[in-house]
C-alpha cells in the first residue's frame, strides 16, 4: 500500500490533487472518499492543514493508521467540528477500553482482522473474534465497524456475513487491480458489491 502511495505521489502535485482526483471518481452520492494519512504526511501538513486539505478536495473522512488510538480520538473530535469523519483504526487489544468513553457518538471503527500485514491470509475465525470483542467493548453504543487486513475480495466478504461488521476494507487487491487498469478495478468492485448485496449488510 505504501509503495503504491509513493508511486501515485510521483504523478501528482500533492495531497490536494490526489484527493480531488479521487473525489471526482464518485459515481454515487454515498461513495465516501477517505484520506489515508500516514504520520509523516499528517505531521507535514499539521492537523488544521490536513483537515483543510480534505475539505478543499471534497473528501469525507481521514484515516491515520500510524497514530496511537488516543491520538486518533483527539483528531476525530477536531475532524467532526469541521464536518469530517475520522476512521478510528484499532489493532491493539489494550485500546478497546478507550471505546466505551468516546467523547462522540456513532464512531467509524476499522478493526484489524488478524495480526498480519496488509495482503496476508484472511482468518474468518479471528475476524469474527475481533469484531465481537469490539462490540463488547463498545458496551451497546452504535458504531460503524469495518474489517480489513487479508480481505481480498468477494470470498472474504461472504465470510463476514455472520458477524456484526458493517463493511470491509480491501486494499492490496484493489491496488493490484489498479495496476492492471480500469477494467480490472471495475470487475473487482462489481464482484465485491454483488457478494455484499447477496449475502447481507456488509459493504466494501
């Protein structure tokens, strides 16, 4: 993912152009554009600069996977003040305790399905366990739960239907499809969408 980001960055003038181009690809009003901000980029822009860049480019949300969960919660409060969503990335069990006392309602939480790097093998049992732990930690609070890491396409999406996940995050496979061209991307997205609509409420 990071290698693909570096390759894409070489073809644009900066974060604003990249996000603007992504936003222009929306085909439906409810398609969200999420800015993936690694720590270096977030610190280079500064908090307000990052938020303003997202707003100016018509992005909907920010994901900061290299920041601690506490830092993400703090950033989410600032993001919501200006009308943006913060996707909270959680992968450490100790951070589950912070979910119950979030200072805002209806968070979007991205849970790592297993202890692996992006592109690894999907473990449906571990994903189910992680989602259950997350819901338990929320203590009945509403949240939009996304599952990623190892989710490569429709087969994995179908395996998530007996969990309480609201969506799936597909990264490595989508990046590979983008390298093959527009047709490959449209085929992958179409296959995943059909699997999600056929099997249940999971969205990708």
